[in-house]
């Protein structure tokens, strides 16, 4: 496969295009977005950050908290929590427990919460319910099983913000480590409540009770009517993942993970084994390419990294595979049958994606937004 001459994206992304210099469209898109994020000088970022901090403090005056911060145990969300407290904010840390937390992630979160002396709210999804939802997605043979976690975590953040009358969710989403577009066929629309319900009803009899669904109506309710803002907090400051990780280690005993999002045992197994084996997708290409484009990693280092398995060693893969099989109640034969089954597109099942696109176009026409 042809590999981009600047980053490490390759033709496993179906919509990739290369110019005469071998540079891909993902790099060019990253650079366009960088004009409003990465290319701001330190003074401009500081001004925007100061304005936001003042706004958050003003809106939260007299309230128990002044903002919501979702924490997963990963570097990005952990660093948001640290910087928010350093700037004098009073966040409520929010975590979503879907039954797949690694012990390492739990320890990282606990050390951070205790070290910063902030409150933590954890929403626990009943395991039997979540397992049935996951099984439905496996039976449907769609790619984005993580749509379940991402949708629920979004819902929990907005719900907690509304509960305490807060207007700001400070998120770990950022341009420096997540700014490269993810190929459209590698994941799915994260607000697609209809897709989740449709797949669940077709392949199971699960009753959704503790899973906090989030759809287009919820986005309109929370983001437009209640005016709760989702802020990519780290875009307002200089953010180097490796510097942040080093400080988290020295100050809070933080233990790093081999790759992005590996704080979840399932995400680790999904990204490190299921995606490459069943869908020919190696998400490390997106994550490493982003670090290359933001100047935090050189391309040669990334290429060497990609020569290795997504797992540090075979023993770790075997441990995670056995844990996955036991937790899901599968045999190895069932796993092999799933991996060999053909992929099915998300929009093969009822979905709200087209409706979202239509509403987004209408909103842009009305507001003049880009």
C-alpha cells in the first residue's frame, strides 16, 4: 500500500488521495484546521484561555461546581483536570464505567482525584445490559463497537452539566493528538441513538435502562437550548502529550499505556486485535500521524512503531483475549467465526446520520458557520 510521504496514513483508508509530492489529503485537512488552533501564537492562546476561565468562573458563581470534566484515565483527560484545577476552577470529574476499566486506569483516576482533591461522579452501566448491547453490535458485524461507550460518555457529561446548572464541559478532545480526521469508514456518527436502538432490537431483547443514550434531540436540548458548551480545553494552551505524561508520572504516580485509548481492556483488544484482523484497520496510523503533524513525533519513529504489533508482546494479547472471551461468554471458535464474518455498514440498519447531515447544513446556512 502507498504510504503518505509526510505522515503514516496509507491506502487502508479508502478515501485517501495523494498529491504530486505523495502528501495525503489527511495531512492537508489537518493543516487547514491548524490555522485556527496550532498556528495561534502563545499570546493569542493565553488571551482565549483567560477569557474562558473568567467565563467559567462567572457562570459557576454560587454553584457547587463550575464545570464538568470527563475522565477516562488517559493522558488527555487527566491533563485537562490538572490544568483546570491549576487555573482555579472547581470541576466535577465524571467517569463512565462500562465494565472494561483496566486496574491501571482505575488507579490513575484514583491518584489524580485524590491528588487534586476534586469530586468524582461515576456512572455505572449494568454489566448484563452493556454485554447484550455489545453482543448486538458483534452480531450486526458493524465496525464501531466503541460507539456504545462514546455515546454513553457524551450523555453522562451533558446530563451532569444540566443537573448542576453548568454551561461548560472541558473535554480532552484536542487538535495536537486528535486533529487528524478519522477515515469515515473506520467509525460512525457518535450521536446515533437510532442506530444503537435499531441494532439492539434486531439482535437482542435487551431493555435499555442504565445506558444513557444520546441522540440528536439531546444535542439540541443540551447544546442549543440549554447552551452547554463542549470545549476542547487543551487547544487553548501549548500541549505536548509526552511532557504532560512526564509531569503526570512525577506528580501523581501516573502509569502510561502503550497506545492511545488503551486504558480500557476492551478498547485495547478492539484496536489492537479486532480492528486489524476483521476490518484491516490500524488506528495507530491516525494517532501517530497526528503526533507527526503536530511536531511531537518524527515520521521514522512512527514507521518503526508500526512495524511492531499493537500489543507489546504475545503474552499481553493472550491475557486480553482470554479476559474478553470469559467476560463475553464466548469460545475461541465464536471469536474466530465473528472475525471471519463479512463486515456490514452501520447504515444498513436504521440510522439518524442523514438527518444529522441535513440539520447541520440547515444550521450552517442560517448562521453562516463554516
